[in-house]
């Protein structure tokens, strides 16, 4: 009897670790650009003559397009070719970064930031798809994903300090220019190091209409919220904007219910914990993005600290996250994500309440540092378990969708949260009648914003307790999260 030949084992690509370094560098850029902008915001506002309600669009324009097109970007990478789509994302992101640095008006900067976010929405899921295709399931893939996740986490931490250094010594433009050589080098190296791969399907469906509807609806919603303090909530303009936003979002829901291959399959929400995790992720994103935004304005605008000193203060939060991450993972493994997540959201609420007490002449050690440390522990206790809860009961083949969805929820939550916090702060500052540059009025406005963020974080605690179920957390796939 002839021996049966063993099936051939597909050879591993010898370039895979170099390719990993390349795609991680690109992913690092997309995360860096969320946090690196914060400490430069007051300088940008002065140089480009931003109004007090327009400045938040430097953050929200990026976050809205990033979150709105993230799932579509992942699907395009799988269907059209991961290397090809990754390179398209690099071109968009790098070119938009150059235009951001050259911007001479707020409209030019906000528009280019939106394009930059679109590039990030293409790059980010493509990097993950490339890693999954290059590394076989097992120890090597887990190591590669660990490196990828660490790059995301370090991007958020490095961004706050890098933003201060670049703004002080080279100018605010360089927080964007720094992406250009990195993007150009990545673009040149990609054809040499990254093999092409795609999912072979008979019919490709992308649901670009769904992504466009939800992003357009959210843009109008955020714009209405940001303009309301100036126009008045009862003004015709604001009412029309809100009605148009609602119409677009309802159209998105209708499209998703009838599309053959929707970008957001509602079946994934049948598991209560998945739905709850995305609610909490949305609220967490709202608090985290807004916290950095409002704190930066307070520290630079009220305390008068430089961009470099402001960036250095945030190391306390970033460093705490890094230190607490490993113990948090162990606690979640032992006790499950529910109560760790509830504790994290409670600590985040505590940090917001602490910040709500800041005086006009605040001191770093006594008035800020305890909040920075509390926020660091709260972030570690929140981001890790919410990412795990978002995969509860999800089949392995849909784990990519579930991971992308929780990141989308956090980005969109962040965009809306910044708009709400900015509106509350500006409205209260204006209502005091002390002038837009009064330090007392500015501090009072930021205080109200922090109280609002505390309420959002407390809502996150309640959502965790009521919606996240421990008995749905069995056999959860390994989470794949995008930091920031």
C-alpha cells in the first residue's frame, strides 16, 4: 500500500517580522494623532484665529471620520487587497498630514483633519488584517498582536509629550509634519515587505452608503451641538440641523436593516453584554477624549503653562496606565470583566469630580496629580475589560467585526463627548458676563464641563452593572483592541 503524502504546510513569509514593524509604525501614527494634537490646541487656536466653539473640531473631525469609516475600511482591505488598501490609506493620511501642517485657516485645518481621519480608518483595520494573514494562529500571532496592541497604547502615551516638545521647539505645524517622512518611508517599503492578500468571495458588498449616512448624520449632530450656544437651541438653524441629523441616522438604520451585507449587522447586539459593552465604550470614549481636551485648555489657558509643561503633566496618567495594565489583565482573568469595568468607570467619575474642584490658581501636586493618577487607574480598569466584554458570545469568525465595533463606539463617543463638553464650558463661561478671557469665567466653564463628564462616567457605571452579564463571558475570544 502506497504511503499517503502529508499535506503541504504553507511556508511562512520570511519578511513577516519586518512587515509587522512596518504596519505597526503606520498604526502608531494613527493613534499618535489622536493625543498629539491636544497640547497644541491653544497655540493652534491663537495662530489660526479659531473661535472658542470651533477649536474642538480639530479633534472631532478626525474622530468622526475615523470612527465612521473604520468598519468599511476593514471590509475594503479584506475584499480589495490588504496591501493595496493599506497603501491607499497611507497616501491619504500622509498627504492630509502635510496639508494640516500647511493650514492657514480653521476651515483648511478641519477639512484636512477629516481626510486624515479617513486615512486612519483605512490604515488601522488594514494593519490588523495584514498581521492576521501573515502570522498563523498560535504563539506567533499572539506575540504579533501583542506588539501591535502595545504600539497603540504607547502611541497614546507618547503623543501627549511629543505634542508638547514639537509645539515648543519646532512649532505646532510639526505635530502634523512629523507624519510625512514616516508615511513616505512606509509607502516606499510596503511593496517590498508586505505580500498582497485578500478574501476571495463571489460578490463583494461594501455598504459605503451606510458608512456615509452614519458619518454625515453624526457630523451634523456635532455641528448643531457646537453652534447651539451661539445660535440658541431654539433657533431655526439648530432645529433644522438636528432634524437633518436625525433623518440621516434613521436612514442609516433603515439601510442596515435591509442591506444584504450591512456594515453593522444588528444580529451582533443579540447578546446583551455586547450591546452593553458598546454603550459603555461610547460613554468611556466621551469622557476620555473630553478629559484631555478640557484639561489642556485649563492648564494652558488658565494656569498659563507651556505646551511642553502641559504635555509632561499627562505622563502621570499615561505612565499609570502602563503600570496598571498587567495587574488589570490578571484581575479580569480571575474575576471577570464586569466588576473591574464598573470600578474603572467609577474611578473615572471620581477623577472628573476631582477636576471639577480646580481653582483659578491651581497647583499641580495638590489640585491635579491625584486626578491624573486616578484617571490612569480608571483607564486601565476600563479599556481592558470593555474590550473583552465586547466579544462576549461572539463567534470567532465575527470577532473582527466585534473588535472594530467597540473601537468605532469609542471614537464616535469621543467626538460627541468633546462637542458636548466644549458647548457646556463655552455656554457657562459666556453666561457669567465676565468676558471670554476672564480666568474666573473660564475656570467656572471648565468646572461645569467636568461635572457633566462625571455624570457621563456614572452613567457608564450604571450601564455596566445593568447590561454586562458575567454568565455571557464564557469562551470569549482573545480581544483585539485599538488603543486611543
